[in-house]
């Protein structure tokens, strides 16, 4: 049964239909929230709210429109609210402030420091760790509009057309944002490609 | 399709967002344009690396999460149902029961349908694989005294002769011209290399007997006949340049039958005679080849791809093919690596000192006159090659990253000449790393401090008085020499040399790696000099990779 048919049943309070949708979208939704919000302690709380909206906002769903885009729109809006709230109430992590004080110079990690890495060579270990850190920073530094479309496309597997519907912008804008995001990331790890 | 258009649609192509017709045009352009292909690979690589970012990894809900969602959903569902009119409430219950039964049967139907499609697909692939590829005919004859190439390397008491001209085998020498009809015979432990005029390299292994026989009815074709022993073939891709030599027509003939390698193929044919019986194999390292053999009076054609090995001979079923994981050129071919081969592998000035079965002793120099530093010759996956040239010609070493990693087998020496503009506070480290499992590393830092670490613990530290004068070139060196059956590491600066430290006994049992790492911005060198032995294991792998490019 299609997602749309299941959602149509949920509009009448069908719990079994909800169970199937929950199983299909649990991993996707939690991963999307975690990727967008970047805070594991809030992921499940937001996920719980998102799934309850299937019943709570059931009336706003227009059968047979795509369930995926309708549901992703809900999840995205919850995440946006969370991020907006967080930007108004900033907190500083103790770990972050400690690690930022660590500089380069002679004390920086040398190849020999990775000797005990199990399985892989210390060279590979150090290079891949450095590359991943750089990519992660670049990903964090992306403008939010680019970051969310990139996540929706690369990790959630949504097509341009679906993303346009979720984000509420034309397909051309989605296309431009994804290209711009990929280019920024490519430049940030150019030395490793 | 031009480059501008291709670039515009590259991300769409990568993300599978283009209509098929446009995707075909992009693919065609990428096949023809190395610059766009590079951009595409970089974009694709970025996408792939994103998957490794920890923050992007998929997450799963905890059992508590699932329980909480189900419990609250149950409450919300009850609210909706309670609000429904009574007759609709009954309909919902009935529909739900019916749908669940149907859903279960549909799932099992889907599984069996996908199995049928799997079988059909396998049949299509099988039939396609059976389509025979055409091969060149043998309708020609080489004139006598046709020069086919030259003997570029001779290792051991190798002999050449020509039965059709009545010339019995005699000692061969490097540079000797090879004619149609010539036979090359290598003794046990001996090897030879013939460079054909079309750029093909033939590697003749130990105890081999190979003849370049003119074919019976063609003016421009010949057969490389392997009577016994091992023959390696490195056939280049056709060069589109009009002035470049055209690929000659030849095949490899042996008891196995005919082997026809396609352009751009690395192939090894091995034939061992045992009285009238034989054991033979043809292994394709890269590219593809066709084997035409005769079984019970019928010609059988087998297509070999990279890593495919065709076997035939006593005690084996006729014409068996097996897959060889990580197929690569045999170690003996390393002894036949020419300076040109090494220049292709290493960017920099390579001076070939000696070859042996364990590796090739070289001197590598990267200096102001070295034009290209960033070619990807590094062993996979060793990291980026990030040395670059400053406008004044000095070699810039980036901060906290591997700039160059060279595999080596001791003894070895590495000397850096720092650019005079490099100020004192800028630091770097370089050294040798051996056996990650048992862990020994030796490094020298900018302050002329040498450290030896064993299993991640500092085993030794010594220093020289480092020079940090901005107006004078500075030298730092690390040397690892054999010493009483083991290895001893010492460091040197422009004016001093340390007494050294005897490395742990396990150092040098296996090949290690040399590395260079900037620890601050603005590090620059006038010269990097490395001398030592590049292990044959790595070279043989690198030569295999070279064939695949």
C-alpha cells in the first residue's frame, strides 16, 4: 500500500496504517532531524512530535498528494523552529571552549602520534580524520538554505521537485543551492580529492 | 555540448536529475574532456566523502522512543475515531482488517516477482557475455629483416638468435635491435625487456624462450610465440597523434592458443613444459584480452577482463577461468622497470641507481626546477600530495598535513634544504614510519630534535643546535643506515651530525614510509632529496596502476 493510501487511512484515525508509516519513516525522520539540528539530545523529542503530527495535522493532508513532501515539510518546520529558538538562546559548551584553546605549532599531532590506530595505517588515519573534520566544519558553515537542500537531496534522497515543495521555493532555486553547496564543500577539501 | 554547459549541469548529472538524453550528452562530453571529467570526479568525491562525516550518519530511534510514539499515537488516533460518525467508525474498522490481510499477501507476491526479474536479468547478462568480439585476421607476412623493436634491458646471461636466418643463439646486449624471426632466451634468474616500435613493452621472465615469428600470409603482422617461460605484455592505448607510431598487428601464441590483448592492456602469459604436457595461464592485470583455444577440434573464444586468469594444462579442465583478487604485475618485472617508467611514476628528478628483486634503488630530488609536484603517484590511500610551488620557485609545504609520502625499504636518507625566507618560528617535522602494528617512528623537527617512538612511547630524543638565521639556507637531514645487522638513525644539520641511535630490532623487517609534514604556515623548501630503495611490492602495484590509467 502506498504512503498516500496509508495517510488517507490515518485521516480516519487508523492506528495500523500509522504503524506502517512509522516503520517506513522512523529512521529517515530521525536522521534528517539530527543532521539538520545537530543535537542528538533533541532529536527524539522532535521526532516524537513529528510523528504525532501525522494524526494531529491529518486534516491538512490532501489525498493523493505526496506523503513524503507533506511529512518532510512538517519535520523541517519543527527543526526550523528549534534552530530559531536556539539562535535566540545561545549556550556555550565547555568541551568546545576547551578544544578551541588548543593551537598548532610543535605540539601539533605528528604522524608518529597515530601509531596505535588499529586496523588502518596511521597515515590514512590522520589524513581521513583531518579531511572529515574539514568537511564537517565546511558543512556547518554552509548557509542554512543551502545546507537543508543538500541534506534533503544527498542524505534523504529527495528529488529537486520534492525539495522545492518541502522548502517552498522554485526547482531552479533548489538546483542553484545544491550546486553552490557542493562547490563550497568541494573547495574546502580540494587538497584531498 | 561544450565545457560551460557541461559544468552547469554537472551537479544535476551527478545527482541523477537530468533527462536521459541530456545525461547521455554529458557522459559523452566527460569521456572526451579530461578537465570536465576531473571536475566531475572531484564533485563526486565530495559527495562520497560527505557520507563519512559523523554528523551526517543515519540514526535509529531507541526502544523508548518507539514506545513513546506508539503510546501517544494511540491516544491521538482514539481522539480522531471518537469524532467520527458511528457508521463511519464501523467502516474504518472493517476496512482496516481487510487492508492488513491484503497488505501481507501483496508483500509476498512482490518478493516472488522480484526473484523472476532477477533470473531474467542474469540470463540477459549471460547471453551478452557470450557475444564474441571480433579479432584481427592473420593474412600477412613480415619481410625478413623488419625491425620490430630493441632489447632495452638485459638481466643475466640472456641470448638472442634467429633460426630462419641460421643464426644460433649468442649473448645479447642492451640496445640490440630485434628483428622479425628473432628468439630471446633467458636463463634461470635472467630477464629481458623488448620495447617494440609501437610503444609496447614485452617483459620476458626467467627461463623463457620467446620468438617474434612473422605470420605466414601478412606483410605487417607477427606472432609473439612463447615456447616456455613467462611473458609480460604492456600494450599502450592507440595514440591519436598522427605522427605517433601506429599499433602493430601481433598476437601472443603458445600452447594455450592465441591471446589477443586490446590496446591499453597489461597481460602475463606463463607456460611451463613438462615433457609433452604443459601448464599455462594468461592473466590480465588491466584492460582486456581474448583467448582463442582449440578444444576437441572446436575453436573456443574466452574474453578476459581485469583480474581474469585463463588456465589450461595437465590435471585441469580445459580452458578454466578464475578471478584473481588484486591482480598485479609480478615482482620480477620491477627489475625491468626503465628510468622512463620511474619518471612516469615519480614527479621529480629520478636517478636510477640499481635494480634488484627487492626493489629499485633511486635518488629522488624535488627542487626549484621540478615543474610538477602534485601528480598522484602516491600509494593508495596515502593522502593528498599537497606540495606546491611558490612564485619564487620554492616548494611550499602546507600546515599540518602530509605533503609527501614515499614508501621505502631501508637504508634511506632524506635531506631538506629550507628556504632562506622561512623564519625561525615556523616548524615542520619529517621522518620515517615503520610497521604501524608494532610501531616505530623516527622524526626530525625544525628545532633539530630527533625523536624515536616505539609503540607510541618516546624511546629516544636528542638534539643538535639548530640554525634559525633568516638570511642563510638551512639543512636538516635524517639518515637510517645499516649497522651491525640492524639500523641506526642519525640526524644532521648544516654544521653538525648526531652520533645516532640504534633502532629497535624489528625496524626494517617490512617496507616503511617516509613522510614530511608542515606544522605551521609558510614552510618552504629549496630542495628535498631522498635516496633509498623503493620496494618492489609497491612498485609492482604502482606499475599495475599505471597500466590502468
